[in-house]
């Protein structure tokens, strides 16, 4: 990620990555290693879990310091039916 996304970024700009996950990576060790490489390159990682079964340990492992988890559960969003526009 560091070489692909932030190549050519402004020198003084804060580098931030937002990781969106279901909280259960297929390979936990590889996911943590990748996040650590990113963080070691001065890129802050914020992690967003998108399911109600998100694993807090995973969110903490992938996020930058402080390893804080703030969560809330939103009910499933139901959109009203679309109307024909004339």
C-alpha cells in the first residue's frame, strides 16, 4: 500500500489508511504483518468493522496506536421503493 497509494504524496501531508473489514481476515498473521508495514511507514491506520460479528481483537491488531475500539451497531438500512419519475 505504501508504494502504490502514497507515492508522490505531499511531503508534509499526514498519511492515513482506512481499512474496512468484516473483522475476520482469511489469514490473520498476513493481515497484521501488512498493517504493521504500513504503520512503520508513518501511515496511520483506522479500521472499520462492517458486520455485527466483527472481532475486536482483529480491529485492534490492524489499527494504529492507540488501540482503541469504539463501536455501535446500526440496524440494516431499508430504502423506500423507488417511484417512477415523470
